[in-house]
C-alpha cells in the first residue's frame, strides 16, 4: 500500500523546494490549455511543461499502471519528476500548472492540499452537454476511445464500468465513464471542503471565449500579479481531426511516446509534441448533436447544473441555456 506523504515526512521532502502556488484543475475542453498558454507568457509566472504533470492524481496513475498501457499516461510519478516540469523557469517566478484530471480525481484535491494548503485553485467549467461531446472527440483523436459515434460511446459506459469494451489505448478506463465526468458538484466539493473560498476561482469557458482579456485580467488579480501585462491571445486546442489516421495512430503509440518522453525530458517533449500536432492534426468541426441527444443530456444533467450553480455562485442555468424544457 502506498504510504501517505503527510506531516513531517512530506515537509522534509519539500522544505527546500519552491512550491507550486496555483493549480488549474479542470474541466478538460474548457479553455484550460488557452489559459495556461496565456499565463505562461506572463513574466512573473512559470507554467509546467508539458502542461499536465498529473502528479497529484495518484488514483488515475495507479489505474493506468493496472491497465498496463504504461506510456499512454505520461505523468510525473515522483516529486523529483514533478519538479523537473518547472526546470525551465526562473527562481523568482511564481509556479503554476494545469492538469485537467485533477478535478475528476478523487484524491488530487487532498494531495494538493497536503503539498501546499495555501495553493490557489482555478476551476474552469463548460456546459456539460458540449463538454461531453468535445471530450468524446478528444478521446477519439488521441486513440483512447475506439467508438467514434458519440451516442454509442455513451451507451457503452455500463459495460465499461464492468471492464467490458475498454479500448486498448485507454490510459485509464474511468476516463471513458462519461456520465461520471459530468458530475461537477461532487468534484468541486472535494476542493471547497479543503481550501478557503477566497483561494478558489470559478470560471466558465463561455465567459473566457466571449472575452479572453477580461477573464485573463480576472485571473491575474486572483493570483496577485501585474494585471496590465497582455499576452498574445490566440486559439489553443480548437476542434481537430487527424490528417492521416494511419500516421496519427503510429505517432500515438504509447511505446513511442514513452521513449521520446524519457529521452527528451518534459520540456523538449512538450515542444516536439506541439510541433507534431500541427503537422498531424487539422481543424475539423465536430459532428452536430441531434436535438434528441441534446435534450436527453440536458435533462440528465439539470440537477447537477443546479447544484453546481449553488456551489459556485454563478447563474449557470442562464449561461448554459438550461431552460424549463430541460426538466420535462
């Protein structure tokens, strides 16, 4: 059994290290990559490279190791490996990282609190229906989902929870439990139970898309750094599809990714991956959702949206257009 790193043992391991002071914890496909990119341009901030060290999602790392896909889940296993993700930074810079699985993880909030109880937490949310649709396409593109039809993938969840119909390249089976991914309230509560409310910032992708500059300045105020700095605003991680599925599958090989990661290190691997993505992937719109699936998912997630609105203080029903028909 893994020994918990708390108390004196944890302090001895980290006392000489510059701690990461803020975490963008998710959701995926909600603007986290763009925000991390914009923050990395700020002269007072050092963002982790690659973007998602994943060190504190211990449950998902263990699930990945049990799955046996190894290199498909390139996450830092040790504190030394984690620190290496910030080796490109300057000593005076504030450290931050963005790992989207931290919100879904059942242990990451506690692990982060053990590491730095004064950390600031940024939680980015998106309309759960469009979130699930976008997440499914991401999994199809990265090879972890072998069912390209969104509705059929949703229907496979029951089997997958029983260990059936799990794609070989899925880094962790629970990543494909789509209904669980949309349970925002219980995920948020893991953080609100541990961190003071003043240390948590809730954002929505819809607000971020509508006004990058306004939300970026809001984040800088929250982090207490110069909010007059303006980065190069650009689209990051838009909807894409492979130019060649054969080439994409070959380059997505877990063995190849692990070999390159070990040989290049986090920073150079991240740069190579970014360059290769530009070559292999092309902009592509997602297949539109049918009205029937949209209405069904809105009905299924309505109570979750209402609970999340109470926790965040945001008018999510209006923002996400959850009209009375959602409850019918």
